[in-house]
């Protein structure tokens, strides 16, 4: 780490330590300093990245074959690939790698790096692997199906003909390209560099990883040789600050340039502060509760339905979630094909009691809820604990950092999980599969063959009008039977000092971008 960066990190440590003197209340002009909750980061290896914060890191540190086009919502644009073509039978995609891309190691990017990277997604079989598995790519066949034709040409063979946009949308999340030579140089026991890449970097993106301390800090430095043009800011320093009120204080003291997790109360409090502005963008991300049907009480459909009547949606929407969430109760976010914005549930204790009596638990029951220490989640869980108690459902809140809570949830070791789920790609199949097939259905022990058949039928329907209607039907069925209490669609906000320009909040977390940030 060079001396300038060391000084920047030291300065960040000082301003985050809680001492707010006038001398400290100014951030370096060439550095974007963020207060942000990113304790969900489990790994920095693109083949394992599946959390919101790590997805944002990936977007700024790695190049992908294709990405969403922010200037043309719903469309894709080439990134590491300069072009693609599809075979006549619709099963083979051929990508031409853009010439002149170099990894930070100095190695030139070739089709072999792209081949290796896609193989890693499948062979390592981490959280994002299922996205590629749905195209017939498995650990057993991926080396045959993903092929290098020459130094600049990559072929990917699928098991069937899919809509090109569907496959490319999936690649927009699962095609981050790692430096094969660098990864292999750190390989252990055939792990394709996985153990090393979980905490290190081998990319070609606009920013380079310099330091990561889980639950504490993340430091990125500009890649001055980036093929798309060097970032305008020299580095990004982020500190994990879980309290929204603390983020607000840091922002208004001038100790950070940006506060990423202010709630409705804090946003209201800074509304008259002329030194800051608020950027906002609707996200394809939902706040929800997952109810594990392995629990004998949650296995009863009437209990699950009762719990949907025990959330104060409107009260939360007008207070804590004002300006950061829109009331939403179906599994497709507004803006996606077939999204149903119906909101049939409201706080109705008597209705809930009737359903609990019908389920054979008229006096309610005790149950645990796994909750992260993020302010929004704590506010939600406290409100829900209060309203559920009115019908006799006594919730014991288990508070932990996001990494711990997610790991437990993925192992299906929860009763109730409260958190967020975001679309992996901008197609309704992403959420339909997630909620009705895997992984969320699996985590909550609610995998039904009829759901899976209907989801696959909707995925493969070529007529857009018919396809939208199929998703509407799936959402209405889920409202009645699913183990999900969906509450809000996120509006992501960032409260920013007025001298900071160019920070991009995209429709998904892997489209939040830093490279155009400037500070006056």
C-alpha cells in the first residue's frame, strides 16, 4: 500500500472513530468517503459474490462480458465483449473479446480468461452457480460447453434455444472476468484460486481492491490504465457504519462525503440542509420475511396468511420507510414484465386471530426471527414484533451481522428471516425462480413440483402478453399460499455533499458506479 493511500486510510479511521473536531471535518479532494452498511459481504471472489454490497464492489472492480445499459433501460451493452452472435439453432453464443483490455497484473485479457471465469462460476458451485445451471451448464460438462476458438473468440453452448436476451441478462451478473494466470498462480488443491480470490483481486475494472476488513472498511484505488478511461476520483474509502443516525452525524459534520443508509427519519431531518442533496433510485429489490415451513407452526398455510395481516405496512411506509420504500406485496418488483402491484394485506389483528384459530393455534406461539443489525431491518423487526404480539405471536429477535444471518438463512436454520432480495437480472424469471423454485423456496422448505413446472412454462413462453399473464397468475397464487411476507420495494437513497457529483445509483446493486465521481 503506497504512503498516500496509507494516509487516506488513516484519515478515514480518524473521522470514523467518533471524534468530530473542525480539523477533521474535511475529506481528501481526490477521495470519495462513504458511510455505508456492507456487512453482508461474504467473499470478493466474483464466482461467489451474491450479496448486494459485494455486487456493487464487483461492478466497480471487474469487467463483465455484457452489462445493463443505464442509458437505455431494459437493454444490454457490450463490455469486455465487443460483439456476440447466435447460431442458427439458437444454442451456441459466440463472443468476441474486446482487444486492448489488460488486467492490473499487466496480463492481456483473452478468450481463455473468459472461458476460465465462466467455468469457475459453474465448477465452484457457489451461490450464483444456479443462474448458469439453468442453461444446462454443469460441473461435469462445463469444460466441453464453454470453449475457446481462438485468442479473441469464446463459444458458450446451451442445452436448448433460449431467448438471447434471457441468457445475456443472466451473463450480465455471471460473467465477471478474472485473470486466469493470476488466479492459477494462487491455486490450492485445484480450487481455481478460490481461497485466494475470496480476499484478493485479479480483475481489469476501473477500480482496484487495496484493502478489505470484514464489517469494518473497504478501500478501492483508481485503475489509471483502465481501457475505458481512468476514473475521475483517485480512490474510494468506505466504512461500515450500521447506525443510520451515526451516518447522518458524520455527513453533517463533513467527515464523510456520502451516507448510504439513512432512513425516513434521517432524510426528513436533513431536508433543510442546503449543503447536501439526496440521490434516489427505485431498485428491483424487495424487503420481505421468509417463513421456514420446517417449523411446525409456519408449516400451516393459515398461520402464514395470518402473519401477512400482522404487519403495519402503512404505518411503516409513512415513517421509517418514507422515501426509502414503496409498499409492495408481490414477488415481482414494479417495472418488470408481468409485475402485479396488488396490495391486499393491511394490519388486521382480528382477521389474523381468525386465521390462527382456524390453524389450531388460537393463543399464538413463540418463535425466533433472525435480524441483521442494519437500521432498516431493526426498525422493521421491532415494528413486526409489536404487531405480531397483538395476536399472540411472540417473536424473539436474534440480532447479528448480515454475513452471519445470511449464512444461517442459506442453511435453512431459521424460523423467520427478515431481509432483502434483489433480482439477479432484469427478467421476471429471476424472482419467479428465486421465490418459487430456488434458492428462497429451498431455504424456506417450500419446493412444490407444480410451482416449478409453472415457472419454467412462464420462462419459455415466447409471446410477451401471454408470458406477463402467466406471471400475474403465479403472483396471485403466491399471495395466498407462499411463506413470504413481502412488504416494500426499495428506493435506494444516498445523501451526498453538494461538492460531490457523478455517483450513479442504478436499478440493481451491480449498477451502482463510482468511475464518474468528481469532487469540487
